[in-house]
């Protein structure tokens, strides 16, 4: 990945292992969380993987970042679908209630 500003990327699969971050000075984290929601059929096992990859992975990442004194920004993206599927072209506002269904529950 390339950023339009000086940045160092630390990429890892947090479901497996998070590298020791204590030797890094981290200002911001962009956490693109979890198991791919469009990769496989949503069996009960796959739904559990999707949910666990977000909840447990994020928890591990937060713990690994606990020693970071300069961390100012944490942005996490879990999935689309919080507001549910819409059939209209009307924009959905952030103040809208959560949708229903699996993705809305996960996000």
C-alpha cells in the first residue's frame, strides 16, 4: 500500500498473530477487520468465523496497542450493511436506526 503522506504499514492477520508493536511509535490505526463476508456461503460455522474475526481480532489488536502513548486515531471498518439493505436511492443518514439481518448485527 502507498499513502500520500509518510506512513509505515504493518500488515498482519490478527486472527493468527499480532506482531509485537511495543518498538513502534504508532499514531494511527486503520483496522480493516475480519473474515471476508462475500467469500463463502453463510453457514452457521462461517457466520461464527465472520463474527469472531471482528470481535476477537479487534480485542487482540486493542490489547497489543495498549502500550502506545502517541496513538491518536483508531479507525475500524467491519462490514457494510449496518443500515440493512435498501431498495431506494435515498441517502441513509448516520442517525438512521440499525437495519436487520446478519450484517447489521455484525457491524
